[in-house]
């Protein structure tokens, strides 16, 4: 569907979050690393919302509380301490992280604050043991220029990252607190982005500035974007957790389509004459009527002692199955609400219910019980009475929202560019002062000192890469835009490998591996350094690098040396190579004789096919030339 973004009044604002590569966490001395294996410590919590200083409760926090979830936290003594467990007050704010945030503020032409005040932001989904996230504004009113257009940067903040979710069992959710309190920088733009492609470009530009500090982490989960998307007559929707920059434009386009589809449903409901008070929480027990149904979902629920309840949605016939965007329908959105609020597995709705095995007689009977007329729809939920009622209440609430158009909400990004319902949008009541961390004064002298030592401007990076390392302009620009620009200099300094080969590997080779589905980002900086060190010491060959990276991406605890051994990619000795070449020449005497000058190229192909990754091509070439010259 082609959309005129200007005509629909598209506005997008970005919130870019990037982990910082500091020696310690934000409020303690623990290492900002992730641990693997079994946890040393576990503890169980139930988080509850608190009121703000004005006596208000944040709706998003209240929503999470109503789920009735308990959180099982997993910890390791090397990556977390009593601060992360909320058994000890936070220590002083990490000055290394603060300095990096101030540098970013200056690079984005923002004004650093005079004093840094840490605030608490209510978050009770389990991702913070305290029930809130600590955050502080470091710079305000900045700007960057993209394609000649000024993009305002509203503020640059420093905050603690959240714990990472590792699984769930019923109402108990598991989180590891190793990532909790890792320093995170947040950059927030004004809502002046007017196309999906512009949103992608702005995110890329911000990422390049962050990488230019050489003080940010790389890899999966270290950077993510939140998008605030709205259109005319629609609503402001926050989309959280976009980890791939190339997905941004697709996510914005699909959100536009979703909102336009919801607006068309609103128009259709009004055309049908639906009034909000017609949508009632009149939930009817139809368990006995479904006792002999052929629907396996309902059969299974009843066999487990659960009940089946139904509700009528007046004038919704044909709309629940309407596709908003690929793989998402209005019925899907209602099911999302039912799962979150009612803790049920899902819903069955009348637009698709025949596909679940209900007979025409059963459907006719349900319509009679619910007094469903031609334009009406109905929803079924099979669960405990409490869960079913909560789920159906969420469905009827979503039905009322459909009559108004697009609900304001927070949605999560899916890997295919679609989104899913997460929770209501947070309100202003979620922020209040942190009393355990004293303010930090940011003096004018300190800011001046930082301003005089700003990282290399982006426009000079390409020039330096070309002049210092001899890279061509295309490769230099690719490297500048990659997340590996922060480690490139170190790889060149610490190894004996050609800068051009290192740059080509980090950009073109890694890009090709990603296309093949290889999770290159799982390979750590330490592993990369060792890979190129081994290459420089001639322990392996350039041709072996892709296979070594593949192996490391699938064996996160392995070392490059182990990869070389496991794959049999050690460089063979010169004597072994010489003997092997003799044997190959002997096996191909006729080809060598008939090909004449072309024999060298032919034999190179045979040797490299058999020993690729174990030999250096220039060494093979030299040995072949010497041996062929003796045959003449």
C-alpha cells in the first residue's frame, strides 16, 4: 500500500539507547558483563506500583501489577551485588559514564546541565528489582543535521539498563540481573521526522556519533531504538525494542498502515450505527453447550476443569478478521489484550471460529444464546472464571477503543517488522526524584576541558582511514558506518595483518556472513583480536577467517585457537605443502603437459580447493612456479 506520508500527517520521534563500554556499572563497581551458566543466587519478588508526590499512580505500572506476576531473579557474584538486588543503596554515579554522556551532548550541540540529578522512573514489569529505573538528564536542546535538515535533540540522558528476561513459568517470570545497572545513554529527538526512510537515516546518524566516542559496546542487545509514531486522526504509539536499524523504516510503514486500517474500522462501525454503550460486559457461561464440541482447544480446556465464556460484540461482524497489516488482525489485537490482562492462552472469535472445528449447529446455537444478529460478532474464552472474565473485559475495552479509532499504547517490535501490544502508554506520574544519589555539579571549566578534547569529527574519520591506513574511499566509508570502527585501530595496532584485509573482513565479509544467517555479533572483541593475532602469526590463513567466525558464533565460550583446531584450519608446514604439490603435479601430469602456460592457474585451483584455509595462496603460487620451472 503506497502512502503519501505528508498527506497522512506522519510524525516520528526517536529514542536511541546505547550501552557504554565502561569498566564498572552505573551505581556500583561490578563488571558490566553478562554471565553464562547456572546462577549462584536466586530470589523471588512481587513488585507493586507507588504513587507519585502528587498522589498519582502511573497507568502502565498499575497495568503490570494487575497481571499478578512474580519475578525470580538470577544473579552471579561477579556481575552483580547488593545494589542490583536492592539490598544496598546505590553508590555514586559512574564518572566515566557521565563523561561519555557529556561528550555525546557536546558532539550533538546540546547544552550540558549545571547539575546532574538522578530520578526514579517507575517500571514494575520485573526488569528492575527496585520497581523503578534510575535515569538522569545530562544535556538538553541539541541538534544534528541530516541531509541539510536540522533534527532537534531534546535531551541526552544517562540511565541504567534493565535486567534481561530469560523465561517464564506460568505467573513466575525469570530475569538475570547481570545487565541491570549497565550504563546506558539515551538520545531523544523531536518529533520532526516525516518519513520512514528519514527515521532510518536519523537513527544511523545518531549511532555513528555514539560510535565515534569509541566508548560504546557493540553486539546484539547493546543498542536499541524506541519509535514514537503518530498520524493525523490516529494516536501517538510508542514502539519499543527495535534492535536492527534496517528494520526502522519497515516498522514505521507498517505502523502507518495499522493506524489507517484501524481508522477505516472506526468509520465502518460508525456507519453501522454502533454506540459505545451497546458494548457490554455481559459474559455468558456456555460450558455445558460446548461439552461435546469437536473444537480441540475447547475440549482440552473443559477436560482440565476450565469453563467457557462468551461475549457479544454488536456490529463487529467481519471486522475481527480484517487484516490491519500482514499477520495482524483486529482479532489479534484483542487476543493480545486478553493474554496480558486475563493470563489466557488466546481467544476464539466468530470471524474465524469455523476453522477451529466448531460445527454450523454449534455456531448457530451460540448465536441464539448470545442473541447475535447478522452484523454482530462474538468472542469465546476457555479458562478459569476469573481469568476468562478479565480477558473478556479487556476484549470489550478494546472494542470500545475501536469505535474511537487508534488507542494510545506501547507496542513491542517483532523481528518481521510488525508490532505487538505491550502495555498502556506511561504517564507523567512515573517520574520522581532519587533520594539516595547526591547531585553532581558540572562546572563550566570541566565542560570547556571536554570540549577541547572531543572525539574525531565524523567527516575526518574517512580522511584519516584513507591517509593513515591506505584504505580506498568505499571501504573507509563502510568501516566508518559499521559498529566495528571502534575496534579497527586496535586490531591494526596489535596484529601484523594488513589494515585493508581487516577492514574488508569487518565490513564485506561480515555482511556476507549475516546474509547467510550467521550471528556475527556474538563474536566478542577479545575473540576478534585473537583471530587476527593468530592470522598475523601465520597460525591460520585469510581464507579460513569466515569459517572461524562461523564456528565462534555457534560456540560462544570457545576460543579462536579451539576453532582452528576443531576445523582443521592450521597452516601446514612448508615441507608438507611442497610434498602435497609434488603429489598433485604427479596426479595431473597430462593436464600440466597439455595446458602449457595455463598449468599454473589450473594447479592453483586444485591445491586451494584441497587445502583452502590451511595454506597461504602466495606461498602455494611460489612453490608451484618453482616446481613447474624445473619441469620445462
